[in-house]
C-alpha cells in the first residue's frame, strides 16, 4: 500500500498556520531527508538507503496504529512538543527498528 516518492526537496505545508508551526518546531529544514505521511513516504534524492526506508516504514506502522493521518499527526506533534523533534518515542522506536533492537 505504501507509495514511495523521490523528491528534489521536501514539501512544506501550504496552510500558513501549519507552515509557521512546522518551521518553528524544526520539522521542515534543509536537513530533512524523508517524510512519512500515511501511506506516502517521500525521500530526498541522494538519501534513499535501506535503513532510511526501514525507519520511514516504521513510521507508517505508527500511522496504521493511529487509525488516520489526522490522529497520527496529532499524536506525533504532541510528542514533538513534549520531547522535541528527533527525540519522540515514535522516532526512537523507528531508530530502534533500524538498529535491530525492536
């Protein structure tokens, strides 16, 4: 079910309030190499590796557990507010899967 897209640059939300919040939280930077949103995984050209794909597919798993894109992002963003981007339990879980520890 997953659609994989290779992109030149990662998309930034168009809705002004969401764009402002995303940038303020550090979610959309030049360093961003991948994004999982529902069953869509976007990876920046030149960064596609098996490890990165496993990481993003684990985030797709979390989306499936949440039941909807809205519920997933609500949960994910609440973790970002609480723990900071890159330190969320979902991101830690995805990193553990890549490392073979989950």
